C-alpha cells in the first residue's frame, strides 16, 4: 500500500468534501496545515503554498477535490 497523505485546513469546504469520501479500506493520514505537525509535514512535501486539499501518494501531488476523490477511488479498487 502506498503512503497516502491528505493536507487540509480548518473551514475548508473542499477538504471536508474529500474527507467524507475517503474509502473505508484506504488508509489516509490527514494533516491540518495550521497545526505544527501539519506545517512540518507540509514543508517536507512542499505543499504549504498550494490550495487545499492536497493529496500526496508516494510523493506525487494530486490537487483539486474531484481529482483527489477520483484518485482515492482508484486506490481503493487496487486493494
């Protein structure tokens, strides 16, 4: 299973949309970019200056709520 990270911010409607649609069998670590841990991980993955939500799958960035939901669905099919 690839490493799957989701970067979000509080009050972000698109972030909530994505989080509500994470397939149950897909393990996703969710990071709040306004927390210290989220900012540290966001800096490492170079996503701090991008619009949320941002999905990182084994180092590859996926942006846009609909693109993220699609990618998560594809990942779920492979499990």
